[in-house]
C-alpha cells in the first residue's frame, strides 16, 4: 500500500490505520506516519544515517534506530530488545530489575563491545536475538544447548530460572462494556475517536461502559445508557453527562434507539483492562419524529472527518454540537465499512452482525443480487485505487 516513504507521508491517516488494523498498538501506526512525514519534510525523503537523528523521529528510539541502520545499512550498532535483554541479564548475572536505567547502561555497553569486535554486525545481532528467543527462553531455558554456557553467570550461580527479575505485573482491571450496532435502513452508525485514548483516530460502533446493571445486561439497560451517551455526544447534556432527565432538552426525542437483540459476549484484553464486551443490535427510531440530530448526506465520510458535527435542526433552528471523546459520526453503508479503520472487536462485530442479518432475510432476486455484487465490486475498486 505504501511502497516508499513518500507514499506513506502523503497517505491519509485513516488509510494508514486501516492498513495497520488488527495489529494493535495503533499509536505506532500514527507515529510511523508522522515519522515518514518528518523524513520527507526535513530529510528530503532520505532515512537519516545518523542513529541519534533517526532516534529523534516520532515513535523511534535507540533500539529502532540501531536495528534499521544495522540491518538495512550494515552499520556497526548494538541492539538490545526483549530477547537480548533477557540474554544479557543471565550472562552478566544481573540481579536488579532488568528494565531499570542501570540495566540499560550495562546491557547496551556489553552489546556494543560484542558488536564492535564482530566482522558482521548484522549477523552477530541476529545470532544474539535468536539465541535469546530460541535457547535462553523466558521459561525453561535450554542451557545445555547454549554456546555461551561457560560464560553465563546466572547458570554458574544456579539462577537461570530466576533471572531476569522484572517488576510485578500490573493487575488487570475488569471492565464491562456494551457495543451496539445501530442501524437505520441499510446503514449503520459509526463514531470516530478523537486524538486521545487508546483508539485515537479509529472508527467504532457506539460503545458504553456499563455501570450498575444485571449480568447479563438487559436490552432496556443498554438502550438507556446508549441513549444517554448520545445525549452527551449531541450536546443535550452537560460535559460531565450528569444532568438529571428533567434537565435534558425538552425537544429531544424520548428515545433514539430500540435494542432488538443480543449478538454475543466476548472477553478480551486492552492495555491494563480485562474487558467483558456484550454486543447488541439496535434500530434507530428518532427520525420517525422528525429528529435529524445525526447528519446524513451523500458526503458523510468527508463531513464526518471534521471535528465539528452538523447537528441538523432542533425545533426549527440550526446548531452544531462539538463532540466529546468521539469527534465525528457517520452513517455508513455495509460496502463502505471496508474503507474505515476499526478496532479488531468492531470489525469482528460487523462480520457477526451482517452474517446474522443475511441469515434472517429472505433470498434475493437475481436483480437484487447483481446490484449488491456491483456495489461490492465498486467498493473494492475504490479501495484499490486508494492504495
């Protein structure tokens, strides 16, 4: 998709996030994009050959800069990463925490001495990384297969199973969330996250943190929380979303959605959270009363990329609503979902929702089937042209 650094620098951020989708750590994709733009703007499209200059680019540090210059250009630079850090902790018998500043100084100095003595920095770095990954493993190290056994302080002291020492693992915090596919006709509602948070720049289905509720949560509970979330999104509650029902705008619809069914429950981990995610399908009903609080036009994607959403009309007056954490909204056709970068759970939910919908609807006529196939082909062509 991005054959050169210039292609990557010119790409839209959403295209970069879409290409990265499923790999996690989406901040890395944004930093890679920003680094490419800096390389083009400040270095005429040439990757800097100085490790200190390269390490100053967004998302890069000493390890990344050394790896790029060693493997791509044969520079005599040491590499300390997860596998070699464990290897050096055992070889040196380092008993303090292996990710401490003291450990950094010792491990980088040791790696530098080895690499500078080598005739092939690329080969010695690869060998040390493989040795750490395949022999000097985190658990049950294969010491009898290690060519450096005679030089290993941990093995000599019987500490190979205790080193390296790490900080106590963070306790995962449980969270219970609900994600809701809200449909209006053939379209579904997506929201785009702002520039802060773990999914910055990605699109998602409306997602709420469940508070007091039954387990599993009822459709009524989820529908009420999503309605309140939409109030916050559209400016009909204060920023902290703590107004009482009596304080809400009098001209807002009583309900915007009706939760139709529960689709699935998944468990997954994101950073320090262990998340139980309940997934639902819901129908948008607010338009029945003439409410147009979510914009819908032929140029939804372009309008939705803006941080200010046209909130339409309420009681005949036009207004805009600045969105809180999500910064944009769009109603999206099924065929266009492939153009939007989504978290992996949202992509999985989209597949689940539409496959269930396909099973529920009657067989298409030949004409309708040809029309759907044509739409999918058009969307595929658009994606190929964009890449």
